[in-house]
C-alpha cells in the first residue's frame, strides 16, 4: 500500500511549489486538488494518464474513499492544498480519517499566501520597535472564531495582522480593528491573488480602505494585512548592525 502525500501547492505561481512537492506531483497516479484555489497550471507537470480530481465537488468521505481505494490499489496519491496545508486547509479531519483507516500519510509544506503577500508588498512583517509579532487570523464566517480571538481583541496588540478569508466582510473587519484600538490612520494593504499574473494590490488606511477596495473591484481570494510596519520609520535590525557581534560575525570597530 502506498502512502498519501498531502502537499502545499503554494500561493499560485507554479514555481512557488517546493521541489519535493513538484516531484511528488510528477510521480502521482492520482491527484486530488482543492479546485477553488489551486492554480490549475501547477498540474501541468502531472503524468498524462494521472487521474485528477477537483475536491470542490467532493465531500470529506468522497475524498477519503477515493484516497483509500487508490492507495490500496498501490497508486501514488497527492492531496494538493493551496498555500501551506496547515493554514485553513481542513487537513486535520482528513488525517484523522487516514489514521482511523490505517492509511499512511506525510505532509509537505508550502509557501502560504500570507508570505507571498509580503513578497508582493516587498514588505518585512517584523520591524524593530514597530512589531515583532505576526498574527494569522480570519474574521468569523461560517466557521466560527472563538470570542477570545475576535479581531477586536487581537487588535489590542497592534501587531502585524494577516487576515485570511475575510475580504467579503472588509467593512466589519475595519470596524472591529478600530474598536480594538487601531487608529483610523493605520495602514492596511489588500493583495488579491498574490503571485498570480492577475495580482492586484490596494494600499490604504483603515479610514479609506473600504472605499478604495470598492473602486479597485477586488474579488474574493485576497489577503488583508494591517499594521504600522506598512508605513513606518523604524530602528535598524540588530542582526546586521556593524557593532553587533554574533556567532557568525565579529563586531567591526
Ligand atoms: N492554506 C492557504 C489558505 C487557504 S484559506 C494558505 O496557506 O495560503 C483561503 C484564503 O487564503 C483566501 O480567502 C485568501 O484570504 C487567502 N489566499 C489564498 N491564496 C491567496 C493568494 N494567492 N493571494 C492572496 N490571498 C490568498
């Protein structure tokens, strides 16, 4: 019996999947991909006779049954998720089912979209004296978010926040961030389809972002990034300071 590989496809650009993930895709007999988000171009490396399924139209039992049947027939299976599978990938329930059914599996990480978003913005999320913390979160939707993690309460930290799955409720997101203490001049950036050819970036403040996003006509699949790192004057990192010695470099005079 083969083992299943759960693979992070990366944010969209077919060159942003890992070397290992791409090798497994090339070798796969069966690929089940999260169709609403995975760039179909990533599948171009698959073998001509590979069986390819879009999980958008499948339930959890459909997916797991298909995988079970395939590994038992000694086929190599890749379950392909967008970005990194650990972030809003709904893989835990699949892995639990694999365990129950005695199916062996491995996880290959991917470039999450919140990092592809930083690259698109040419932005470091962790600047000295501004923020040294990145919060990855989402607004509550059909999947609830525990109260203690509401955007309003997380906003109190004024850390860099990457908000997934929430562009369709941007007005509510802004309201909560402001209620949590972000001033209305706090910079915010929206990146639609980071790393895809149709990538779009909107930069704004909490005050005018709703308006600007409406004008830019940003569809779903966008990342919201908020925090002072996006505008700011900051202290230089100690890592590269000339007078700062560390394990790999002596201080210069
Ligand atoms: N596992 C994925 C996230 C899946 S949830 C990851 O690690 O990126 C889907 C959400 O991710 C979308 O609603 C959007 O907020 C974000 N997203 C996924 N791909 C994106 C991209 N290329 N650019 C911007 N946001 C993206």
